[in-house]
C-alpha cells in the first residue's frame, strides 16, 4: 500500500497498517513524536487502532531538545534547524 510520509512516497507492506506499524518501520519509538494524517493530528492513544489507507498523507515530527548539533525528524538527519512554511 502506498502512502505519503513527510511529502515522500512510502510503501507499506502490511495489508491493513496502523500508525504504530508505520512508526516501527521508520524506527521511531513514539517518544516525542507527533503524527498527523491528512492534516489532522492523531492522538497517541489512537496509534494502535488507527488504520492507514491507500493515499493517506502522513506527517511525522520528532521533537529534539538539548544541545545536540544533529536534528532528526522522522528518521531524517538534518544539519539545519531553520524551517520555513
């Protein structure tokens, strides 16, 4: 099944995947993560039951705090902390 994750195509092998399955595939534990599907934030308690559908647009934001020089959002390592939009 094909979905979009942070504006990039992403293929899910599971037939009826959940948000929790997606986070696992992306290597995210759920700590300090915010998930939105089709522009709506999905609360953490819904991640096990919320099913993803073909064509869903998912945004994953992984908050990072502290003095680290590296910023990681949805498994992507970024060298800049400047965000526009």
